[in-house]
C-alpha cells in the first residue's frame, strides 16, 4: 500500500476521530440506555400487568368508554392490547398539552392507573432519546450535527481498517494484528487494545453508523434506497385515506369488528396497536407485533374506517 496514502489515512483517522468522538460517545451511551427502555419501564410500572385469566378481553368500544370517562370525554388517539398478562392502555395525545395514558384491566375494565404527562414534565427516556437524536439541541441544529458526526466517524472506521491492514498477509502478520503483545507496558497495551479491539468492533460499529445515517440524513437514505432498488426514487410516507362517500354505510362499532377480525387472522400476535383516525378521511392504522419487544417483526396495516362487511387493506402491510 502506498506510503503517502497510509500517512493521509493516519491524519484523517486522528483528526476525524477527534472531531466526531465526543458526539458519537454521547449517541452511543444514550442509545444503549434507550435500548433497555421497555425492560426498565416494565420493572418500575407494575400497573402495566394483570393476572392472566381464561376469558376474552373486553372489546375496544368498552375500554375506550371507560378511558374517556377518566379523561373527561377527551378523544383517544390510540388503544393497545398486549398479551394475556398485560394491561390494555388508551393514549390521548394533544400537541399543546402532551400525552396521557389510561391503563385498564382488559378482562374487567378496572382502571389500574392514569398517567398524565404535560409537555414540560420531566421524562427520563424522552430526555435520553433527545440526546441520542439531537444532543438536546433544537432539531434543525442537533440532528445534522449528529448525522454528520456519525458520517465522519464512519470514515474514521474505514481509515482505521486501512491502517490496520497488514502489508503482507502472512500468518505471523495476522497474529500480530489480532493479539495483545507482551510485555504489557501502559503505552504498548493502550496501542494494542486500540488496534485489536478496534478491528473486532469495526464491523459492528460500521453497521450501527450505516443504519443510523439512514435515519438522520435524508440524502443518505434516498441514496441507499436508489442503489438498492435499482434506481427508483424514495417516495414520501403518506397515509392512505378513507372513502368518506361510505359514511352513510358505516356499521356500528367498526373498531370492535376490526379488532375481532384481526384476532382471528393473527391469533399468535403479541400486541395489537390501533392508531385511531382523528379526521373524517382518517384510517385505522394497526401495528400487529409478532415478537414481544421487536420492531422488525411488525406488520403495519391500514383500514378504511367506513367500509362495512370486510375491512380491505388499503395498502400492503409493511414488515419491519
């Protein structure tokens, strides 16, 4: 490998690492903390669970009526059913007020807990997520800083692998690159740990950087989509709409019918999340989770709120 090229990589590796290191460290720490959000929440909020019974859950219309009475008649924005030992919960989100949630025993309808979070209230995991995404800065400032810092760090990883790369691929050279060398003086150990541990971690870190860039930089996301799709343009996310001409044909308790239908279609599903329409042409968006705590094993389905008899999927389900 050209000596001048290796020197250039060494300079880039040093200075780009210094520029991006602090930001990436904060992103990594906050990401690790947020990854355990569900486990920590379940352990600290016992009202999320009920004693499992051999009986059917109450339909959505019953649970919504109970939750609405607690919230003074406010309009619910979502309702979630979990497994046999999970409470059901109804969400109320208002941009100017915040998020409120009513937890209900899905067998008896007993209200277990009502949690009201105003926009200015302290929320630990919201604080963690804000640090992860924007460094606690305004979104238009913090998000690009995070995105481009991660991009710089990805270049740092690439230059690091170039510097690690043996000049000749012999067994001896490979062993030297992959093992710590004696004697373990501080400077020698520090250098070897950086080289050896850095190589083993490089692939994982590169995957984390790559996937994070898809979320944080729109041009990067569009470019990846264009390459992987054979040149197609990434279309904006747009919800389908309900046919308002069918208002006169609307059946009683359409959400109950939809809930019953999906229970029959997906008996092994772990969670059913129903996002409720807020406008006349809004749709029911249903997330059917097939593995507890997962996002990639989830089908997002969209249903017309007025269509009687059979609820047609307005758009093919998306598995993430």
